[in-house]
C-alpha cells in the first residue's frame, strides 16, 4: 500500500484519523452523560451545601441557555433578560399567594404574560431599529421594570422585596417542598431550556436564525422574514426566562427588585462569552466556571466579578469562540480528517 493511501488528505495517518472521528462522534453523547452525572451528584451526596450549589448552578445555567437563543442564535443583544426573569418570579408569586392559583398553572400564565410583553417591546425595537438600539431600548425597559418593582410597595413590597412562603405541589410523585425537591425543580427547568435550545438548533427555524445572524440582507433575499424571526427568538427567550423565574421564587423564598437589574443580564452575557455563544454546551460550561468554581472556593461576589472580567479578557484574546466553540471546531476538524 502506498504512503498516499495510508494518510488522509490532511496528512494524518488514516487509522489515527478514524479513531479521532469516532471520538468526535461520541463527544455529544458523552456530553449528555456528563450532564446527567452532574445533575445526579447533588442527589447522591447528603451535604445540603452540595444540593444548594447544584440548585444554584441549574437555575443560572437554565437562564443562560434561554438568553443564548436570542443572543447566540439570532445575534440580537437584548438587555432585558433579567427583567423577564424577575417578572416571572413576581408574577408567579402573586398568582399563587394572592389569587390562590396552583403553582403549575401560574407558570404558563406568567410565561404567556411575559411573551405578550416581549412582543410589545420587541416589535417596534426590531422593526424600526435593531442592533445597538435594541440593546439600549431593552436596557431602558429592564431598568424601568426594576424601578417599578422597587416603588410599587403595595404589590411587590418595594425595595425590601417580598417573602415567598409556598412550595410547589408534588409532581410525578416528587415532593418539591424539600431541598432536594427544589433541586429537581431547578434541574427540570434546565432540561426544559436545553430541549428547546436543541430543538431550535436542529430546526428550520434555527437555521433561519443563524442566517439572520450572519447576514440580514442576504437572509431577506432568501425569503426569510427577518423581523419575524428575530422577534420570535426574543419572545421565546423572554418566556423561558420568566419560566425560570417562576422556579426561583419558591426555591429562594425571597424576591427583590435587584433580581431585575441589568447587571444580572451583563453577567449572563459574560457567561455566554466564556462558555461559547451560539452553542448548546456553552451556557453550562460558562455557568460552571463563573458560578460553580467560585462558590466551591467561597469566593465573594465582588471578587467573582473581578475574576470573570479577567477570564473574559483572556477568552476574547485567545478563544474568541469560547470554550465550547474551541471544542466544536476541534471535533469538526477531526471529522474532516477522517472523511
């Protein structure tokens, strides 16, 4: 056999290229298995801190995953994500505590209200401006929502916030009133956001969003409703944020206007940059680095933000696609080497 037949086009031995291709094909399945193990770890240990840490990471990863839909897939920098997160928390708490509705009924109602609000805000912003103007308009809306929550004392408790004293009703035989039950609630929110993200990524709608992100003019010539696609991504992302906020209320037992702060959205954008914008694994990787490691090391919130800033600078300089983006390119290279 000639040397030309023993090597691939890239100059790599064929056996080595085939082995790498098999590893590349197995990586997505291995990633889901690792996620399953991470979700199960808090249930295996008896430490309340581990359960609390798992709950916190699951909530933040779900929120980052929902934000990734509008920023990562559609390429629209919306700064109102934390506002819809807090809106879901307040709305579900008021529906359950004041109106006596079931928690599982309050979730779709809060999501529907958030979707309508997002459509009202997003359509004029995306129809007539978009780009940096969308970021400014949604930032202004987020700050307005925070000020309303801080000053509407009769409804929200004002700057002192409001206590949440209820627990979700059992679901599928799982008692959600305990710490481990709350963990499963947060993990369920993460899985729901991941499933929506994966479905969008592999759908015609997701491919249209990527086309809009890369070149709006070309996407329009191809027959894609640019404004409709961007608005749909913004609405879906906001509804998922409200859904995660519904879980935040009973898990943390307290809601305050700080939950709606734009600084929370900025932190989430940093998480996406770190993990990899536009990837399924990016929000989880970024959350583990930004929230998981500092919590395990008991790093204060101020120092955590400083560390995040340094890490983002390093990632932008040396890994502009984020950790997940680098891994994705390496996997694609291995597959091409064996083709």
